[in-house]
């Protein structure tokens, strides 16, 4: 049993990139699918595919490398099940002075910090990516 599936997702991505793998397979969930879509849209991963296996499904992610270095330099979990981290619309975090992204779970769905500023919503800060 996994108590923090998002931390497991981020750790699998991090470990696969450090080992130099091309593809990583992760157990699926709706929240993980939304995070994967954001990572693809922002150019941190090459591609992804959702596979249905009559259970929770799987997410296959093709990792992106630039000159043999991972595109994701750091991916860090912020809010944990034991200590949730929330940010209002006025105090949204800026990652690496705007060069990175913070992924938030809001009432408008899973979005980045820049989109949350535009929509003027706050929410739970899931992770930082840069």
C-alpha cells in the first residue's frame, strides 16, 4: 500500500531519469494523468500514453534528455498527506524566479502557478518542477 501516490510518481520519474531510462511506467490515477499532461505541455517530457488494464491503468512516459542530461533538473514534492501546503491567490509561489513551475490542485483543476495567477485562484501546492 502506498500512502503518498504523488510522491511515488515523482520519485519514479526522478529515479528513471537518473538511471538514464528512456521510458518509465507508472500506475495511473486521474491526478497523475493531469500532472503528466502539464509536464508534457511545458516540455519536461517527450510524450506519454495512458493504458487501460481493467484496473487503475498505467501511464507510460517517454523521458526527455538534452545532451544526455535530464530535462527535469529537480522535481520536488511540496504538499504531503501529513502536512498539506495551501497557497491563496495572492501568495502563489514562484519557482526559480519564474523559470520553473509549481503544479497546484485548485477548484479549476490541476494547473500551473502561472495559470492560477491568471485565473486568480489558490489551492494545494503539489510540487515544484525545474
